[in-house]
C-alpha cells in the first residue's frame, strides 16, 4: 500500500480555503498529527490565523492531560495560541451552547481505535447533536481504523446506553471515524451539516502499520498497535476485578490478579485452541490502578496471526475460565463506571447483561461468540451503504 494521507493532510494540502473567513473550532487530542508528526493545533492556527477561535479535547485531554482512566480534566487557555480549550470530559461531555456560540464550524480530528467502548466516538456523537441543535457545521477529518474493517462481538442493546456505547454498534465496528459519523447522523436522524474529508490511499483490509503513518498513542494506555489489536476484547476486563495491565508497560496485553495462578489458567484454555494467539504465563506488579504494588499472576496475550485472531473470543474465554476456576475470588466490578452509577460496568461494556449471565452460567465462550455473529453481520450489511473505502 502506498502511503496514506489522512483527512488532516488532505485539508491542509488543498481544502483549507473552504474554512477561511469562517469561525472555526477544533476538537483534537495528542494523536491529531500529520505524517510529519506536526500537531493539528499549530497547523490549523498557521493556516487559518484568527479564524481558529476555540479548541476542544476529549477524554485524556487535548494534550494528554490525564494518564489514568475516568479522570476528568478542566478547560484552560492554550499557551501556544491563546485560545480557550474546552474540556469534553469533565463538567460537560456535550458542548454547551456558549462553547459553540462564536463558531460557524467545528472540525473534528480524532484517532479512533475501532472499538465500541472507546469514548472518542461518543464525544463525536455528542458534538454532532450539539451542532445540530445550534445550527453549526461539522467537518470530520478522517483517519484509519487501525484494525481494518473486520467486525466482532455483539451489537449494543439501546437499553444499556452509556458513555462507552451510545448507539447500537458492535464491539469491533470496522468503520473509520468519518464513516461512523455518517452512520450516526443517519441512525440518530440528526439534522446537521456534516462533511467528511476522506483519506487518500486507505484500504479496509489494512492494519495501521502498512499506512506509512506514525503511531501516536490515541490514549495513554494504548501505547502500541499491538495493544490496540487486543483492545476490543481486552476492554471487557475493565468490568471485572482482573487487572487489565494498566500500570504495566503492556496494558491490555497483560492481565491478571493476585489470586490467579497463571499455569492453571493456560492449561484450562489449551483445549479451546484459540486462533492466532499464544497465552504466556507470567507474574507482574502494576504500578497504579487495580492491584497497584501487588504481585499478580496472569498471562500475556501474544497475537501470532492477526488474520485469524479474534480478540473478543480470546478475552471472553479468559473471563469464563477465571470465573470457573476461581469462583470465590473472581468478581464483577461494581459501579460507578464511566458516569454510570447503577448498572454494572460489565453490562454497559458488553451492551447488555447477556454476556455476564452467560459467563456466570458456565457457557462455552465459543457458543457465546457464535451467538453474536448474526447481529454483527446485520450491522455490517446496514452500514455498507455509507462506506467511503473499498
């Protein structure tokens, strides 16, 4: 594959003129860079001058203000441009009318990772809603889905909407953020003026490294493409008392707990012959978050063949094994979680209670995953009409 140009690259090369003379806001984060690792804020500030009026940041901040998960941050004045920076992960998650009052158009440049739980896409949806209400245009600068176009997992039950899932999409949705913006506008019937600046040269079957683009952490605990590859299944660990590897150098690839016996877990999972993956027993000591400072037993998930690896199935198998082997120690995490104070975190992550009930009931993880294939295929078919790339 030849080098991919992102929506930011395309906008700066030949479309910036469409924004000049208009009052522009920019929603961005640390991964909002061009292929030379230059950030969107100084690039658009130079291209638009005084027309760039405000900046916005999602979870973890415009500059990566917060390391850990579910940590709010406050707005401030940007020292580089002198512009106000509005936090969309704090007192407000949806832009307030006053934040948009001095704008004509909101430009969105966010690197998604292709998983339903990733909050950036829901910040995008709330921005679409706010701009529809305020009569403002939205321009989404498209970026690669780093996992390509495969679809995995169940589709969210709308009764379980939360900030880790505000619309019925699969756990691994297979769309770019621009395609998802178009789908969300149609699905939610939003009367918003939306333009997607598409990439040049991206293919739906491509993982991120073949794009020629630099990997910049889209959030602090997805440091590598490998961590993103496992994330659609690994994020389910956040709904349990198992460490998902936060506080280690390989978050989401490493998991475990002080009571977990690594070799017993690996032996139990061997008969499943999980495709494209090797589980290596290990011990680790998280420096923060769950079980910080305690020695944990667990496994590292080594993906050996991405073409057949199924992240959701793999981590679902780990959950069912841990629940069965250590029934008196394994526990589902209790709320609050991502602004939800009543429903269990695992249920809002899983988009309903079916996964938890199946695991508690001792179901075969392969049967659980197989039961989701039809709904994932239905989503793929429904979304196919709005695809921007072959």
